[in-house]
């Protein structure tokens, strides 16, 4: 059996095993008991049109500056310094921004800084006696600033860590916390197969700070604490096709969040001369059919495209991703990547 056929067989076997796991619920679906227990929900919104176009099955790919979000171990999987800016037109007129810079200290070490912001227009305050508005407005917004470090321990194994300051603002209330991302990536030595393990947003509970006035006139400054949206990701990726002008990358990922159902993500990227790209991805909750509609989640199919051109010593890439959220509508992302 040729190397290429062996890679294709491995990919098919992984997909078949994935389908059987979802059907048999080898990992129990506990989302109904955990949904809605965490704060800082903006940390769960994926960044980078390339990763999102692949269905967010990216933890084992992580080969551009979006690794700052997905898996900091990926910072040493590419040799260029990179700047990534991403804009998302999210649901309900919400906008999501990401800017990240990855810089290589040596061939074995890389550092990075990232900023995530979620914002929307100010909303009018309503009360029981003025349900159509009081004429005054309040604001809501989120912010996360991260510092990352990645190191290649051997030619096959790398790890990374990100420390993030996160803040959520709701009118007069602010909630702050520090969270940590940890990631590893391992090349098996069998062709281009590799797998990755990452845990994101690991930290202590956070409590809102500030004081609000209730409708009765009483001031309230004591609030319950909330957990952060920690998620464990396990991914596998490979290139079933790798020719001079054509490349196909396939990825499978299992996500285990602390505040929702376990789910599987499948992703694929086709590259022509490493210049033009087409991407496709899908999300399925554990226990749902691999092919068909997911009855437990609005998130379903993703798709995207991109182009990359060399401009002297710099390479510039532009990417677009579309995500279908069924009854909620669709989400559009644009990303600009500069390699230097």
C-alpha cells in the first residue's frame, strides 16, 4: 500500500470510528445539566476565518497566528512572524474582533500577544413602569488580552501556554478574571499525521463587582460567582493528499466544554499552489447523527475560502468564512494575515 493510500485509509477509519462514537454515545451527553453555568461567553467565539471555515476543527492544525487562540503550541509550527486581524459580524448585531501577533525568538521559541474584543451598540434601559424605554442607555462589552509562549521541545513535540486577562462590562458592573490556555502538539512520524491536546480558559470563578439600584430603590452590590468557560480539545489532523500543486488537510476534533454538550468537529482545507484555498467544516453534538441535522444545537455547517499572495518579502492572505446557525441566522468572518 502506498503512503498516500495508507493516509486515506487512516482518515476513513477515523471518520468511521467517530460516527460509531457519536451513535453509541461513548462520551455521555451532559450538556442539558451544564448549559448556562459560565460567564465570559465571548471566549468561546472562534477566531480566524481559516479555522472557522474548517468548522473550528483546528487545534491539531494551528499553523498560523490564530494559534494564539486555538493552541499556543502551534506558534512554533510555522517559521514566519505573523500578524492576524479578524472581524466577525456575529448574531444579534454583535461584533467580534481579534488581533494577534506571533514573533519567533529562535527556531525553537515563539511569543505572541493577542487582543479579543466583543462590542455592540448601546441599548436603551427599560423598567417595569417604562417597558418601551426610559430614554437612557447602557453598554455591554468584553475584552481579553493574552500573552503566549510556545516552544518546540523536539522535532515532533511542542507545547505552549497563554495567560489572559479577561473583562466583562455590563453597564455599571464589571467582572474580571485571569485564565490560562495550555496546549501540546505531537507529530507521530507516520506521514503528516499529528494530534494535539489543549485546554482553554482554565481559571477560578469570577464575581461581578459594582453596585446597581433595583426598581424598589434598594442598592445591590453582592452577586453570585460564575465559572469561566473552560474547554478541553483533542484533535487529529493529516494531509491525505500532498502534491506539488494540490494539498488537502483533514482534521477531526472532540470538544469537552464545562458548560455544554460534548461535540465533534470535522474540517477540511483544499489548497491550490498554496495560493487559493477552499474550506468546509461541520459540528455535531455527541449522540446526534453524523450526517443529518443536529437537534441539540443551532450551529451546523461552516465553509470558507481564501487567497494568499507574495508581495516582496511579505506574504498577505485574505480569508472569508461562513457559519450557519440555522434559525438564528448566519455569521460572517473576514481575516487578514500578514507574514513577514
